[in-house]
C-alpha cells in the first residue's frame, strides 16, 4: 500500500465527515427549494430527495462514530449504533426510491407508481433480511449482510430510476423555456448514477455474492483509494450540480415577478382607461340626467295640473301651455277629445294660434285634421313643409319606444306633429304641436321621446277623469238602488206585519175570546172543562206570542225610534229568551254615529240573519257580537263556538237572497266587504266591513226618515195584539 493510500485510510473519519456533510447540505438546499411555489413537477419530487440527503448524511456521520467506536473497543455501544445506522440507511434509500417514483408517476400520469416503486424493493429487502435472520448467524454479520442487501435492492434501483427520471426532466425544463439548466440535470443524473450503481456495488465484504468479490477492499486494491472517497466525491458533485439546477426556481420566481409587474402595469393602464371612460360616461350621464330632470319636472307639473280640481278642459289648456313652453320645437298646440260618443274628436284646449279658422288651408285647420288622423289611425303622424304627411310606429305598451326616424330624417323640415292620447287601450283624443318659424328648433329625438311621455300621461289622465265620472255615476246609481231595494224590502215587511196584525192576529184574538166564553158557560152550568179546551187555549196563547215576535222581527220599532245599537241590544235580549242555552254577548267600541235609515236597516238585518243561523244550525253555547268603528269603517263580527261547516259548499248550495248569500248581497249594497270563516267542529265567524263615508246623515234627515217610517204597520208591533196572553189563558 503506497503512502497516499495509507494516509487516506488512516484519515477515513474525515472522509466520512465530508461525505455526510455533502449530503446534509444537499438536504438543506432541497428543503429550502421545496418551499417555493412552482409549476414544475420537479419541485414536488425534491421533497423526498431532501429527506434522502438529511437521513443519508446522518447515516454517514453514524458510520463515522462507529469507526471512532472501534477505536475505543466499546462493543455494546457499537451494536446499538449499528442497528440505528442500518435503519437510517434503509430509510434514506426508501426516500431515494420515493423521489424516483414520484417523478415517474408525474411523468406517466399514474399516482400509484410511487407506492409500487417504494413498496416492491422494500418488500424484497424485508423478505431477504428475514431469511438471513433465520440462519442463526452472528448479529454483527447479520447487520453487515442487511447493509449489503439494502445497497443492492434499494440503493442501486433507486439510483438507476432516479438518474433516468432526471434525464427526462430536461423536457419539462425545455417546455418551461429553461433549457439552460438541462446541463445541470445531466450532471445530477451522472453523479447519482455513479454514486448509486458504481459506488454501491463495492460494499462491505460478506459471504453474500457478489460482495465476496466486489467489495470495499477490492476497490481499494484496484483504484488505490477507499470507496468512501469515491462516494463522497459523487455526493459533492451531486450537491453542486443540484444547487445549479435549483437556480431554475429563482428564474421561475423572477419571471413570475416580472409577469406580475407587467400585469400590474396593464391593470393600472386598464384602470386608468376605465376611469377615463367612467368620467366620460359620467359627463354624458350628467347631461342626460339634467335633460331627464327637466323632463320629469315638466311631467310633474303636468301631473299636478291634471290632478287639481276644476273643469277638465281648463286643466288640459293649462297643461298644453306648459308643454308648448317647455318644448323648443313648438310654438302652438291643441288637444282634441272624443266625448259624447262622437266619431271625430273636437278641440278641447288650444294655445299659440293667432288665427283659429277651422278651414283646411290654415295652420289651425291643418292641426285639427292632423290630430283627427292620429286619433283615427292610432299612430303618430307628422306634417312637413312640403306638405308630406308621414306615419311612424309607436308601441304604446313599452315606454321609450317612440323612434320617429322617418319623421326626423325626412329632407323637408317638420312643421307639425300629432300623437294619439291612449288611455288603457283605446284613444281618448290627440295632441298636436306646431311651429311657424323655420328658424325655430328642429325636431329632435329627445323632443319625440318627451312628447311621447306627455301623450301617455295626458291619455291616462283623461281616461282617469272619465273613469272617475263613471264611478261617481255608478255610485249615485248604487245609492239609488240601495234606497229602492231597502224601501221595497221594508215596505213588504210592513205590509206583512200589517196583514198579520189586521187579519191573523184579530182572528186569533177572537178565537181566544170565544174559548174564554166557552169556559165561562161551562163554569155556569157546573160542567167540568174538557182537557182539549185547555190545550186549544194554550195553543192559541202560544200562537199570539209567536205572532208578536214575528211582527217585531219584521220591523222592530226600536230601529226607527232609537237607532241601530238599541235595536241590536233589544234583539240580543230576545235571542237570549228564545235560546236560553246560548250565551250571547254584545260588544261595542268607538263612537258610532246615527246612520242613514237604509244603512241601519241593512246592518241590523245582517246581524239578525247571522244570529238566526246560529240559533237554527250552530248548536253553539257562546256567541259574540262585536261592533267597532275605526277610521271611518264600521266592522261587525258575529262569532260562535258551534259545530261549523264548509263555507264553499254552503255558499254554492244556498238559495240566492236567503241566508249567507243574503248577508253578502246586503254588504255589497253598502259598498262594504263580507268574509265568512268556518270549519267543521271549530265554530263560525261572520265579519262585515261597512264604510261610513256615505252612511251617515244629519239629524234633520234622520228625523225626516223616522217620520216617514212611522206608519200604522210600523207601530203595530209595539201594540198588544188582542188580550194579553195570561188573560187568554185564564
């Protein structure tokens, strides 16, 4: 052995230190690089390679400690270090396999490759070590053999596959426009190949083939240096080459920063452009807003003018003056209305015409003709200086759809324009605007659009005025019908009451007197009174009582003399007498004024019918009758806890004019609302709302109505019909 070789063997501890330091530095560099974000698959694979560097560096340092241990002859401590060193060696080679398998999985698109690349060699190594352990050899020899198997079965396959994958990574770097780092990958692949394949072939001498031939002693004999120096050299080359490759991540990060800066500059330029456009749009919108504000001010003034009190024609003339004053195009105008069933509309408002001659040759006559044309055709029309009349479409169902391009683009200037005044569907008239001076403002799109809005508002206002007149007429008609119906019903009730009083009641009274005479005759003759006579006498008395009740129900005098509330109190008391098993409560709230006689009669009949239904059908134990006056509305509520029913079925099967339908019809006569709520087994609620705006009247009207109602038939119910019941019974 030459002196240089001997010196290297003697300083092998230093070699191990440098060997472990190279791998440890590799692990640190790779761990720091793995923390950077990158689009390359390589950055994800270097994490297990960093682990390989850390763990394998610690393994080499432990082997250095084993050399120191042999120098101190501490066998027990050396055995523990040997087991730990073997564990670290196997773990580091497993991480090398993981690095190669992860790159292969990313390249092939198969995530399960990494597990197979790591699992199969580890499984084979475990089986081989287990087989050697069963041979009962010395433990130190078993550790050396396990070390040799780890290098053969784990390190060599991991280095081969890893160097192959590193060579393939050149494609990914070229695709990322970083081909300058391809040479570094070649150096990494070469160093890893030489370290793993060549360096791990020469292992510790054991009985396992081919370690008995190719081992560290033979390497020293052939090359004159320990194999550890070769491995350390390859580790240093791998580390330096990998550090150069890792600069690719710095380049990538720099490109990202440049791209982000470029994007930021582009975003700023875009933001400035957007801001410039926004300012320009803001200016345009401000001008449009000012124009719209002026238009809205005009429309608001028109609305205020058209909704004020006064004659419709006066309001239309005032509105027309406002339109002509605010439209630069026009200096005169007129509004035509179709009233009274006439086929052609007539002039209802006019302004600005000096000569109002209806002849066709004058401007006034042309305006009338053009307005009637727009009304008849339901289209906007315009008259030009050369005498041409053009129609243009106007979709009334969509705001802002008046175009008028035919009119505005015609070569001859526009001198007159007419638009129909559309209400809901049919035209109510037409509006005509005219100009006499050619130097005046030309017709613009804004003028057309504003004129369209004005025409719509005028048409709706005219239709609203017409509908208001129709509603007033119907309300007067409804009031007349109310009076007639109530008068007819109550007159019929009074007639029936009079007939009952004059005929039936007198006949029953005569029968009662005759029966009393028969009782007296039998008593004078000392004869016993027959039981049939007593029964008939009782029947006659009950009939008189029932007749008195019927006549009171037909027209209670309290309703005419005292008003609605006293009449309801009286009827509630009568109801308690007839249906003693039902508890009735009458509740009132608010100040109820004296109402018109027909209104009080209808309200009384509604409550009467509701209580009659309760008594006949509900089988209730409690009934609540509530009257409340709030904000000009009288609310009547009759609520019971009876058996209930299906309201829909009951309203369908009820006879018109009777029962539930009768209550609803009476409520409609009053212009109020009727609601019925009920469920089988859950009682019934009848609720009625009556507006008091046309139900009250003065005290003079009340007294006059009461005086008119006071007829003999009306007061018949107050008088006793025939002798008192107790006298008849006696």
